[in-house]
C-alpha cells in the first residue's frame, strides 16, 4: 500500500485495460465504420489481397506529410503535458527502465520498439502518477510493457499477413513495393479525410497541430493514431476476407446445443410489483405502525389516491422514490419470506391485505407475474443461433490468427508469452526477459 493506493488494484486495472488497449486507443467502433472505405484498396491494388504499408515502418518509404517515427518516439519518451506528461516527467528514462527506442520484438520484417507500447501503458498508469512513489511506478511501467506487447503482436501479425499473401501471388519486388506505397498513400488519405475530422471534433481541436498536442496529453499522437488505424483495419480485413460475418448454423447443431444444457432453459417464476411500507421503529408501537399502514391503504382502496403518489409521499420502503415499484423479482430471492410468498400467491392487480414481517408492515400490488417454465426449443432458436454464430465465428477467427501466428517469424524479449516465438537475443545478442 502506497499513499492510500493498493498496487494490487492498480495491477488489476492495468491488466484489464491492456487486454483491450488497441480498441481503447483506436476507438475501433469508428474504425469499423471507416473500414469499408479501405476495402476498395484491395481491388485497386491486386485483386483480393490487401497491399499497404506505413512509411514510418520503412526506411526511405513514402512520407506524404505524416508525422515521422522519430516524432512518435519523441512523444512516447516524454515530450507531453497533462497527466501522462506528469507521469513521463516523473518517470523519465532512468537506468533499468525501457528507453522509447529500445527494441523489444521483431515481427516478420518489422521492428517493435518499447515506445510504441508507452501510450498504452502510460495512459492507464497516468491516474496514479501523483499517488505512488516513483520507484513503484517505474516497476509497474516496466511490468506492463510486457502484456501490452503480448496484446499488440497478434494485430501486427495479421497486418503483416497482407504482405505475406502478396508475396505468394507471384508479384515482383517492384510490384509489391508499388502496391504497398499506393495502399499506404490511399489509406493515409482516408485517415486524414475521414478519421481526422472525427478526432478534431471529439477532442475539440482547432487543427491537426492542436489535435496532436491534445493527443500527446493522453499519451498518443497523430502519427501513432495513423499507424494503429491502418494496422488495425488491415488486421480486421484479413479476418473479414476469410471468416464469414454470419457462419451457417445447422438445425441439428441448434438442437444438440439445446439438449446439452437443459438447465439453461429453465425460467423461475418472477413478478413485477410495488409496495407501501411503514417500518418498525424504536419510538413506534406496533399499533401505531398498523394504524398508519391502514390509513395509507384506505387512501388508495377507498379514497382512490394513486398508488404511486401515496408511495412517493409516505412509504418508507427503499423504492418509495420510484413509486414503490420493484422490477422483475425472482421467486425465492427476497429476504422477507412473507413478502416473497405473497407476491407469488395474491391475484395480479389487486391490493393485498396488510402484510407483516420483521421489518414492518406492507401493502403490495403485483403488476405482472410469470410462472416458472421451460423455454421450448422453438422459442430458444433465435438466442441459440446468435450464440452459436458468435462462438463459431470466434473459433474461425482464432484459427485464422493461429495460422498467421504459426507462419510468421517472431522474436520477442519474452518468447514465453507468444507460443512459437524465438528469443530476441538471437538477433540482438542480449539477454531476454526482465
């Protein structure tokens, strides 16, 4: 525990966030909207195989006005303001911590630097920048570069599989380079025409320079967003080309799934109801409680007052502000056995008599009630189909990803995290891990 912050809570938060870090940074829901714009690059370059690359990934590649890799690394290494800037200023690049330009993986032909992971890690750690000692923050930053890389490598592999497919089409090196550059330029054009206006609007930025400054405050930059935009969309397109959006599900599969989990289709009795309550208190006699609840009941039954109004004005139940209404309540779920029994026995839309339990006295009305039942197969088919399609698609996607991972050479600082990868030390001659 440091300054009131439990580092176990920090670690749990960071792990959970890093597992979806690419989507968090990319706001992938917007990427999916734009991805159809990129699909025409497939056809315009060479049939059904994507061609594309980023200038920042290639020495001497096309630049087209994009912020350079050096600029992106500069941002990641500490040239930012705001909470993340505070974190980066606090951490710096001391001995033992990752330098932004430190090589931590090689995926196919591409190098992955530690600085590319900093936005993912620092954007999460920034909220703890002024709450934890520097040494502990350094330790966490170093620890979570590793899971960030583990999350990032599959996306990088899927992105690079475009180029691997391209080589398999019998294209010459010159043709491949030309196709990559065309796709890269067009992809960048779409990013700046489609994505940048969204980012300007969502960040209240007046221009790209202002946007880049504001993104840096959150640990990002325009160049990082551009790079991740194209990589993520290309990775998604690899999947879309090989995995149907709606895999076919046979009736026999539905029936088998239904029969395999009969308990899943059991539905207990449940009811919607409302109540008026007068609680037992130390300064109240039982007679006083009974007199008050009877008065409230009569105001509804005889006087015609709306139940909701009486509940809001006079009930002492915890749903009084909502007119005493309780949403669907499963039989057997209430602490008060007396109330639970009444809810599932009195006629619907009829006021109950006064009900007494250990907490006080109540008058209830059941609004809707459903008896316990088993959902028939015919009624379950829609839900079953959605579930099976989702699971089958996830399985197919995993198969595509596994195949790509199996055939892509990967060297990483932590080869034990990526099955089939090799130690980075084979390339650098340095020790792995840490």
